[in-house]
């Protein structure tokens, strides 16, 4: 497992030889780890960003969401969130995407990260 980014709330790793090769990233929060694809991560970011606004679904009824359902088709997992956690989760995903984009760009030009 290679750490991509971590903060107070959690961490995201890339995992070589993940059970499902499409889900080669792992979001770790406390003692749980969830395998995700990059698509899942950006979908999760959409959900996290939507939590800044009141939600009119049956659960929230016009209040701010206090749960995030994880984008995994087979399981119903959700994270309980409060505004403090929300900002950290958002930062975690955004920084991870940023790191991945940089790595991809450097790879494309065959530039090593620590060579100057
Ligand atoms: Zn809702």
C-alpha cells in the first residue's frame, strides 16, 4: 500500500494487487478501510460537496445531511458526518486527486518526483 494523502480524518492509499483491480484505492477512516475506484472517489467528493446544502430527501427533510452513503453498489455503508469532519473529508479527497494528477503528469513526461 502506498500512502497518497492523509489528514486528521483519514487516509487514502493506492493498493497494488487489490482484490478487485478496478478498486485499487483504499479510503481508511479510523479502523475501517474501503476499497474504491477513482470514479468512486470523485463521486464521493460530489456527495461531500452536496452536504454543504440542505437536502430534501426523506432522511434529511430540508436539513443538512448527517450521513454520507458510500458509493459501493453492493453494501450499504454510511459515514456519520458533522461540519468539522466534512471539511477534512473534502480536503482528503481533493488532495488525493491533486496528488494523483501530478503523478500522472510527471509520469507522462517521465519526470521523477524528486529529481531537479
Ligand atoms: Zn438527504
